């Protein structure tokens, strides 16, 4: 019986080897997205799949589960599968550094998208939203919307590095303003219901709160609910550019009265760009630039009409 | 005089948690001028209502000596489900919306609870493990059916139960009573009566106090367990549709970790995790404490990191105090 | 004070809130004596023993061991001075082997710095100890598989191994059968000859007079007197315990059994447990089930009650064949079951007297939507507290705080309130005091004279002889004979129970 299993095991290995040889005719690239539980990454993934199809790359996409340990494991698996390149949206730049190094030692080029692996060297190319710039844009939108004498607030999440960047950009602009008061900052912990309570509490303290910058769409959803429930006039500037934001802004009679502006990332372009750069590197050995910032852009009811 | 101090210390001992609650109210009332404003108090009742509903359900399971960590996921799944159904009927009225919400909660809650109950009651799976499985299944399904995207674009009428208020006056143009708080009060009252006055309630306590005695006394232990898990899941699902209604939006990732808040509320109220003891009222007190801490700290602009630390410490202190009391009681009873 | 005094207590007092548990108790224990401590429940026996073994700290008074004054702050310190206690509820780790249990907490470590256990040496030494005790036991067996008496032997081995000078035994025979008790007595005798002092706590007079040298009687926290066993008799001791002379322990009135059949079992069998049990219970009688521990009497009761499924055999209730698949169905046939282990299967310890008393009846006292008839339950509980004489501060008192006898009365009331007419009682008076026992028998008698029937399992010979109308003796899962109360004697029962 034991012998039978050993034979079976050997056969499996041989078959697997044969299959991998067969598969090598096409370029294989491993992608690790931040989390499949986020719309934003799902949109990047969609774009990656489409672009790869176009370019003739075989994509292997994994869910990083917002966990550096999970991401490291995926990288190690991809190394043993001898993929041609690895591209990842890092969750914790320091946490995945050793795994990235191992991949590089194995001769596999590493690319990053969305959030950079700032502590790792020799990343071939990074394509991602400039979150600091996004934060600045958000602040500018808020300033544009505020009436004189009104205060503003921000809902963020200090647990996420990209949201921290947005906060940095936002505060950078706000600190230069002398006549506008930036009164509240709250952490919504990625939970729309928490954002609802935060907003509700602030509105009892300052019913005339002019505008709120929400550094993530779930925060907008929560804030929107609370504003509507309190019958307040606070305006929302969102961040992400997910479909629900667009749908809300379009709905000018209702949700669009509050949720008036959105700093949109461009997940489709991020996905497309990184795929193109990978192919370019694998065929020519060069990339356009080590850092390709994908600028966020503003969505309002007007821009949508166009 | 001695009699007096003794009576006072007895009162303190028996109502430690209630006193913590009062102290918190006094503390926040002094340190923030908004805290005791009627509007803020209305907010607190509305903010705590979801945790109260979930904690009420979980109380049944905890009294039988079990635990249900699937409540957060079940809530999310039921919330998603209700928005999914609501999306099929664009022009729904308030009543239709409510009907969809309650029907979704009953359906999803009953299915998930039945699964948990059969696992624990009939197949003898450890409650922690059975509900851990359900926690993953329900959360996974919430992502599967939505493909990870929120469900949005619902009629405003859908948010009546979660964000609406009744009794509009001049001073309170928004209404005084939040609908979800009224809804919660109704549920809590019904569940309180169910637990204290019915044979079913007695059997729940019996199973938790001593399963062998309950069985030998003719209690259908397995059935009672299934029913308690169903109650827990159905109330969690009701909480979930309230969240979805409040946000007017179905978030597959919502209510993450709410099982811990619910368990904390229940235990904080003095329900024993070893079963046989506890009540719905105690869970409500526990949930109030948590809600007041969160609201008060939001108003004081305390960083969310510290909020977590402080919440943890308060839970710990309250429960330790409770244990101390219990030990003292047992010691005096051993002659 | 003579030289051979090992342990001397002087003026020990201890109070708990509201209770003076011990007042000025002074007492000497001699080297190599077996000293009985008797008293009703609540007389202060356990408090005294807990003070001696370091669980409680006395409010006043001194303890002297070998002429050296000691004060224990925790049980460990008492152990180090050579005082061990064997509790009524055995402290055996069920998943460990015999040897591991004997060395529990005193494991022998292998030489070197690693925390490894020298299993071989432990097993060897354990074997030596058991051999010295004259016991044969496989020391590699897991304790869970052992009988209650074997587990007790392990406990004794454990304390011998710790070189105890004084061993306190709290109701050591309560879960043992006659034959096993004889083994225990032999060991006690041996220990005595080695100069070890045994403090023996028991309710059973017969044993005390068989094994002990002196007896100390406590009542309401006071020491009444200490006597040499040679100079006294059972009646005098009991009279001192309860403060009055009782004429008869068992209130047995001659009953005229009407020969109305209540319960009949035929060929009841659970493979590998018991086989071919057949008997009939008639209206108005108490049927005793006697036998050694391990003769599977409890299993027979459980099988009748629907807890265990029979592989073969029939059960008839009032002549009609029935299948009882679970306790719920047993209730439908008005059967009640008082189990042997009060704490584990009899009581909801942290619930009120009321909740414990009405549990099985609730389903018959509710309205259409399932709400309990609270008037009924309050009244019923009050009625039973009065009728049965349950001593409790109120209906909502937590049952944990009641004495064993009163707890047992609540359990019995539970089945009376459920209108049972067949009661299965498994060791119903184990560990309760003399007075409560007498009251308990009275209740049983009233119950049967009102047309009920009782099957009682008891390992106490005088009890079963004094109470039962007929006695069925079992051995190793088989029925060995039936005796009428007129011609049943202890000898006959022991013969049937232990020999072929």
C-alpha cells in the first residue's frame, strides 16, 4: 500500500513537471492584490485580467488579504512556480521586504502597484495613485465648497498607509489656511457604520459643519447616512472613485445634494500600466520610468455629464 | 449606622456595572458640554441599538453555556441580502421596505442559526468551532453574492428603520425617537419576556446550569440549543438589516468584529460565559456602557487607538470586579 | 498531655458571616489511632478539617504538631507538615495513569536541567507503594477506567507517598461497596500499625465502631465529647450527635402490598453491561436493589428511565408494554429519577430552590403561548418546603447554599411535584446527616402508602434492610437473587453479592 502511494506521488510530480514545461510557452506573471474584499482592488484586478488577455500574458492573481504574512507566502509560492515576474500591491512595505528580496535572488523581477514597497531596493517599476496629491486635491475641493465661517472635518484611517498619505496632503493644504477651521478628525476603521456614528456625533456638536473629506468610499457611505438622518447640509468630498460614489454624485436630486465631489483613483489605468510595463521589461529589458504616478482626478456632477 | 454602610456596600456589590454606567455618564457630562444634550442622548440610543440587538440574541446562547462568534458575519450577510432584494423593487414604500428587511432577516437568520444549532446540538461540535465555520461561510457568501462590491442606489424609504425618527416637534424637527431604538426596545422587551416568563426561557437556563439535570428533567436539550442559536442568528440578522438600512447601502465587509462587541456587552452586563446566569437587561446595560464610552470619547476627540485601550480596560475592570463579588459570595456560602 | 500526641488543637474558633462554625474546640489526636469525628451536617466537622489541612485560617486558637506550634496559610504548608486530606469527591486527574496520579505534583524529574519526567522510576515506586498496601493494580492504566474504590486507593497511595503523619478521610466509604470497604479497612489497619494517625469522618456508625479507637462528637460548632469506642455504643453516639435519643432510625410500618403491578421489566439487557434483568414493582412497595459498587444497578435504573437504550428486553407500565426512549417519555409514564451524584446530575447549583423544584413540571403548567404559571410554581414550592420540611431562607434562595440533606429533599420534591408515581432512587441518602435521613425515609413511606412505588439502589446495608420491602441482589450485571425483608440479613445479601 505504501509503495502504491510512493508511485502515485512520483507520477504526480512527473505530471506536474510536464505541465509546467508545457505552460512555459506563455509568459506567466504573478499578481498579488491588496485584498479581494476591496472594490478598488477588484477593479484593478479586472483591468489586469483584461490587459493580460490583450497582451498575451498568463496572469496568476492572488488575494493579499491585507496581510504581509499572506503576501509573503504568495511570493514564495510564485518563486517556486518560476513565474517570469511578480507584481504586488504591498500592504506592509517592511513586512514583505524579505520575500521580495528572495524573489529578486531567484532572478524574478518585482513590480509594485497602488502602494510602493518603499523599503525594498531594485523594484523595477511602480505604478500607483499619488495619494498625497489626492489629499491635496481633496483639501482644495473642500475649500471650494465651504461657505465663509464654516468648519470642516476629515474621516480617515491611520491604519492604512495610503490613507495616511491622503491625510498628509489634506493637512498640508489646510495648515496654510488661516481663516478656515479644520475641527475634527476621526478614524472609521474601514467600517461604514463607524463612520455613521462619528458623523452623527460631530453633527450634534456642530450642526453647521460645512464639509467633510472622507478618505475612502465606505466612510462616505456612512457619513452620507448620518447627514441625511440629521437633516444637515454638510457636503462630502470622497476618495476612491468606486461605482457607488459615481452613482451617488449622479443622483443630484438626492444623494448628490450632499456627496458632491469625489477624488477618483484610476484603478483601470493602474492595472493597465503595470501590465504594459511588465511586458515591456520582459521583452526589451527596459521600462518607461521607475515611478509612474497615476494622477487622481476630480469627479463632480458636471464632469460626469461630459 | 453599621446597618446602613452594610446595605450600601451590598447595593454597590450587586449593581457594580450600573454604577460604572452612572459614573461614566457623570464623567462625560462634566467633561463635554454636548454629551448631555438631548440630541446626543438620542444619538447614543440609536448608536447602541444594533449592538443591543445582537447582544440580546447572543445572551440566549451564552446562557446555555455556548458561544456564537458568527453573529457579525450573519449580520453582514443578512444586510447584503436585504439590499439585494430591495434592489429588485426600485420604487418600494416604507412598509414594503420594512417587510423586505424583516423577511430577509428571518430567512437568513433562521438558516444560519439552524446550521449552528444542528452542529452544536445534534452533531456535538464545540460551539466556538461550529460558529467559527459559520462566521467564515456567511462572510464569504456576503462577498460572493456581491462580488466584493457594495450594493447601492436604494430608495430612501429603505432607510426608514435604520436612520428614520418619529415624533417631529419644533425643537426637534428630525423627530425625537429613532426608529431603530424603538425597534430595539420592542425586540428587547419581547426577548426579555421570552427568557423570563416562558417555559422555553426556563429551559434555556436549565440547559446552561446543568445539562444533565435538564435532560433528566425531560428538557429537550438539543431542541433548546438549536432554538437559542436560531434566536442569536435571527437577532444578528435583524441587526444586520438595520445597519444596511442605516447606511442605505449593503456593505459585505460591515459588522466585522461585532461578535466581540456583543460578547463584551453581554459579559460586561454580568452574564457568565460558563452558562446558567444572565439576562437580557444586563446585556443592554453592557451595551450602553460600550456605546457611552465610544460616544463620549468621540466627542472628546480621543484618538481611536486610545479608545480601544480604554474600552478594553473598562471591560476588564468591570468583569474582574464582578468575579471578585462572586468569589466572595461563594466563600461565604461554604461553611 | 501524653507524649504520643501528634496533633493538638486548642481553643479553635472560626466564624463565617452570620454563622459561628466552631467555638473553642480543643482536641488531641494520638499517634497511630483512628479517630472518628461525627456530627450532623453543619456541626462543624468539615470546617475543623479544613482548618487542620490549611484551607481555612482559624479566627483564634492554636494548632500544635509534634509539640511545635504551626499556623497554616495554605494547604501546601499543611502537606509539608505531614497532614493530608482525602476528600469525599476524589481529586483524580482522569486522563493520567495510576502512577502519574500518585506522583501528581511531586513528579520525579530526570537528572539534568531539562524538565523531563522519570516515568520508569515513578512507575516502579508506585508499584512498591501499592504492593505495601497489599493492592494489585496495573499502574499504567488510565484513571478514568478505574472504579471509584480503585481511585480511592490511588488517593491513599498518594498520601502515603507523601509521608503523611496524619491522614484525614472524609466519608471514605460513601462510594464503596461492602467488600471494598473491607479492603479499605485492612489498609487503614496497616497504616495505623505504621504509626499514622487517621482522622475518620463518617456518618456510618457501624464502620466507626468497627475501625475506630476513639470518637469525637461535634454539635453546632461545639465539641460535645470524646469517647473511647470500647466504652460506648451506637445509640449513645447518635444521641449525643442530635442531642436526644432516637428510638428508631427507620420508620418502617408494615405495609400491605396490594399486588397491583406498576412496573415490570423482562429480560432487560444492555450488551456488556447487564443482562436478563427481570423484576416487578408493585404499588405501595419499596424495592431495594443491592449489590457491590460496579454491579451495574445504576445502569438498570438509567435504562428504565430512557437514558440508556436496552439491546433486549421489555418494559411494562401497569401491564402495558412501553418503549421509553428518553427521560421526557419516562415522565409521560410518571417516572421520576433521583440520581446518585447530586452535584453532577441532580442540581442546578446556581439556580434557586424554585427553579430546581419545578423544572420537570413546567411543561404541564403553562398557558397557550408558553408562559409559565408563576402562581402555581410559587405556591407549589412553598407547599413542598412546608410539607417536606426543606430548610431554606426562601423559595428564591440559591440551592448551593443549602445543606446536602435539604438539597436532596428538593430533588425528591421535584419528582413529587411532577406527580410521579414511580420513583427510581439511586443512593438517595448518601452523605446526608442522620436527622435528614430519618425524615427522608418518612417521606418515602408516605409516598408509597399513597399508592406510589419506589425502586431504591443503596449500598448501605442497614438502610436497604431497614427500608426495602423486597431486595434484589445484583452482581456484575446479573440478578443473583431476591430476598423478602423478613428473612433478609446482611450476611445473605453479602453472600449473594460477592460469591457464586
